C-alpha cells in the first residue's frame, strides 16, 4: 500500500522535477561553455592576429575578457 502511494506521487511529480533537471543541465552546459572560452586555441590565435588592439594599460582585449570571465565564474 505504501509503495503504491509512493509510486503514484513520483508519477505526479515527474513533470515538476523534469523542469528543474532540464534547467540545471542547461545551466551547467552554459557554465562549461563560458569557462571553456578562456582555454580555446582559436581565441589565442585571434589574439596573435589582433596584436594591434591594445588598450592604454597595455593589456589586450582578450586578456581582459579572460579575467572578466574568471571573475564571473567565481561569482
């Protein structure tokens, strides 16, 4: 009797929990993609090709972007 009640509640709650699971999965995927940008070879190759894009402080745009992404991932 107790098992039947538990299974019925699980079936009713699957839709609610599926929304949370999909949201969590998408959040982790976006977080991974965001952090993988900093380790991308294409980004470093683009940095070498765009060496004339320096700011007044001497840091390249890509270095600053990498630092901002690091700080954002910590937050």
